[in-house]
C-alpha cells in the first residue's frame, strides 16, 4: 500500500453496518413532505432531502433521518475493516450519516479511540459526492488531499474522492 499522511473512511458499510430500516426512514421523510403538500412519488431519501432543502424543510427531514441513524448506531455491527485500526497516521470518518450516529457506532465498538476527526452529513453545508466534506475531514487531520486516502463502499464515495483529488480504495480491496 502507498504510504499516506491520513486515511479517511466512510462509516456505514465500511467500518460498521448501522442497523437502520431505510424503508421506515423513507416513509417518515415522505410523511413530513406530504403533510406540507409535496409530491414524493418515486423519490428516494436523498431526492426527498433535496426537495426538503428547496422548500425550507431540510432541518425537519434531517432530524427524522438522524433519529433513525442514532438508534441504528446503538446496535451497529462491526465490520472486518475496523480491525485494521489503529494506523500510524491520523484517521477520519466522512459519512452521509449524521455525526452523532457516527460517534455512537464508533464508540460502541471502541473504534472511536482510533479516529481523530468525524465529518457527518450535519457537519458541513454539502454532502458526498460533493468533495467539500471529504476535503474538510482531510484538513481536520492536517493532511493535504494528495497525501490522503479515502476508503469507501459506494459510487458516491468514489466520486467524492475523485472530485477532491484524493486517492480512493474500495472496502473489498482492503479486507
């Protein structure tokens, strides 16, 4: 493996698996939007989140999502990749999950002591695949993007890393 000055991980599907019923999350988000007259037919959670943002309802929708995430973090399952921690370089997490859920899941499995920075959905103005949250995490770790690695499990992760100029590695390629 190339030597890096910092390593950033996605959370859910990478270090842990949150115990979240995403169908129930989508239903709660849809109910919030439908109650205010918005059509959410065939919209996924992230499309509903965008609709909420455009209509001044993002805080309500994000609060609902975060409630499920925090609860799911309390019974998150540790994944194999977590066993490669600690590293000799600073480690961060950059996730689409709220920061509190990230911290709960990391603490549940004792991973928190090996993580120097957490950037969740609510830690930054934008979310992945926008590169800014990932760049923020790398900055918090005191590294340059060109000297950092992002490990993830989704196209959103890969795209964020590419846009940020940060090396990317799939979870499957590390375990």
